């Protein structure tokens, strides 16, 4: 995912402060290069970052937890459809 796309995600979610603090750093890590934009949007919508000073590593740690749970839930949903 390009830096501009990451900036747009933060802007659209209403987290303008995160955009200025994190977009560039997240882009540099490359963590979101191959990630699904819908999953990233769901993460930003699910977590509240109001009034918090957040470090890039902490932010990405929370994202990885969210992504893991999101994947497991998707697998369980698929298994339920089969049975």
C-alpha cells in the first residue's frame, strides 16, 4: 500500500493526528504493503485512539493482533458455512 493510501485511510477515519504521526512510519515498515484495505479500515474503526500518544510499534502490534483475530474469525465463518 502506498503512503498516500495510508494517509487517506487515516483522514477518512477522522484520525487526522494519527495521519501526521503514523502514516509515513507505517509506510516505511512495509507491514501494510500486501494487506487488504478493508481489514485495515476495520482495524482503524474498531480501535479508539482518542487522546492517546501512540508509538508506531505499539500501533502495529495492535494491528497484528487484530489481523490474527480477523483471520481466525474468517476461517471459523467459512467452516460454519460448510457444515
